[in-house]
């Protein structure tokens, strides 16, 4: 089966941010709660003329220009988002319209694709579909672009407000990819009907049950991980020996990152399940004590209502994550994927792709060789679904990562005050009165007010 996967990645992040310390002070939060409690140092905030479509277009344009692509080489553009502002018109049509302002009118009318939605996991589904489009040879030699773009927004003063953020990531999907070849026949899924997180029609901010959502994340990810293991064994890509774990054969792990600390919780949950039946577990237990177990697993509500179990499990996890065995795994396999998210915040569908980009950039800058490494990818989408897959880093990937410069770009952003942040959040600044005058970017220039253009969005490129 031909090698297909991610050839290149590009990121676009708004030029504005809120500092975590200022946010904590303004909301009367305990000092350090954002930085140490959830792992967010800064939250990217879109300007008044930015939206998910402009950000996604900028990521795609940078990807196209960096790789000197002709529009005729692009056969498909899919957009994964939960920040769409139209219940009918596909986000990819808005983005193609903007791209054609730069690439030439009519140059992308041949490119198929749709808008995909399943909360934060939709980027995984978009990538999976494009990879199989190429594997099936339906692409006629063309490449695909998968765009993940979102604005994480919660009500002012709500419990989720400090986990906001904004940004977009674009993948270039090809055969003979330079970055990572995704392994065939190993992708696994989990889907269930849950109420952990949703945004009803007409509401611009999400509804979330934080503790419930965290447990949905862990359960869905674990179930999909088990199915990925079964598929990997069947495909012959991983066959652990006695005393070995599947994750021993994974060199790097990138999870969905609504906030960086959840990656630690997810890793602890997965490694506990992986190691529990292996000889190494005796060493863990001898250091931290017996793991608390419930007689009946029960529903998520039942687990949350079992306060004694929840507290004992929390204390066990705190000890477990401090064990040398876990710390070694976390620091070598997960830590590098979290650095960008600490500076940006939650970007929903773009969060795992952002982590993957950050992994490559940080490992390159620290002179760690990833060639031949297996990377595990764990997407989660509230509501809920999980998608787990894996891929192999390709020879010569450094030719691509040498051009990664997100951390440098993040340093050039402008910090805004809490009053400016609240004005932007509540839409009090007009499209033509942004905090930063736009230059070299797409902007939302107008929204139709009445008649057969009511609600239609108009975009332009500002030189």
C-alpha cells in the first residue's frame, strides 16, 4: 500500500493575546491557577476583523506559498471547524473564495471538499478522509489540504472562560509525504451520544460540563486506543512481546489539548491501563500504593457522584505522575507537543495539529532526531468521539521542519488589556475598527444586513 500522509504543516495565530496573570487578577482567581493549574500562559484572541474563515485561509495560503504550489495541484480542500457561522454554506467555499483573490479567480473551482464538524476531532476525520482519497487513487495525482480552524469562546465569567484561544492549522496531504506517513488499516474510532459539551444553534459560546467532559475524554480515548492496538496487531505493525506494552512501541504521543494539563491526565490514564497487567506495575505499586478500583465501573455520572472514589483516584494520580517511570515517558514522548498550546490556549479542532507542529519544531530546535519514530495521534471531540491513529516520521523530514517558525511569530504578538479583550469578546468593536490595522492578511470586511444578502459574509485581502 502506498505511503500517504502529512507532507507539511502551516499555522496561523491571531496577533493579539491576553496574559494569564492579568486574566487571573481580573477574575479574582488564585494566582497561578491558569499557568500551573491548567497550563495556559497566554490566550490568543482574534481581532474584530478576524474569524475562523480568515484564519483558516491564512494557514492555507502560507502552506501553498511556502511549497510553491499551483492551484492545479490541489484536488481537495476540507475544512474542520466548530466555529462555522453558516448552517448551510460550506466553510471551504468561503476559504476558496478568499484564496482565489490571491491565486486567481476560478483557479480552485475544481477542488472538492466539505466542511466537517464533530467538535475538536473533526480535523482527524478530515485527514483520514483525504488520506483514503489518495490511497484509493481517486486523487488523479493531486494533493489535498485539510484545514482545522476554530475560536474557543465561552461566556464572560463562566468556568470555561480561562480555556479560550484561537488559531488555524493546515495540513498538506500527499503520497510520498516528507513529514509523516500515516500507517494503513490501524485507525480506530469511538462514538457515543454525550452531553459533555455542545453549542446549540444561535448560541455563540459553548455549553460545557467540565468534570463530565474530562471523563468523557478519558473514556473515549482509552476505548479508541484499545481498538487501535487491536488493529495494529492485526495489521502487523505492532506485536508486543510478553512484558511489553503497546505504548513501548510509540516514540511520541500527541493528544487533543483543550488545555495542556489534560494531556498529563490522559497520559496517566492510558499508561495506568497499559501497565496494570505488566510486571512493571509491581514497581509502581510499591512506590505509590494500591490503585483505587470501583467494584462496578458504572456510568460517568455514577463515577462523578462517588466522591470517595474520585478523591482517592485523584490522590493516586498525583503520586503516579511523580514516579520516575511515568515522568520519563511523559517528558520524552509528550512534553514537546504542549509548548505551543501554553502560548495560544484552546483551538478546538486545531489543537492536536498544533501540538504535532509544535512537536516537530521543538524537537528540531533541540536537535532530537525523529526519523523513523512512530507518532501516536489521539483526537477527541466532545459529544463525543475519539479517533486514534499512528504514523512514521520520514527520512529527510528536517528539510520541512527547518522552516517551522511558530514560536518566533508568537513573540511578535501584541498583548491586550482585559477591557480590550472584553470589547472583542462581546463584539463591541466594528469590522473597520480593529485593534491592529490589518496588513498582508484576509479580513472580514462586511456582513449583509438585509434582503437576500442578510448574514452573507464578505472578505478581502489587505496588502
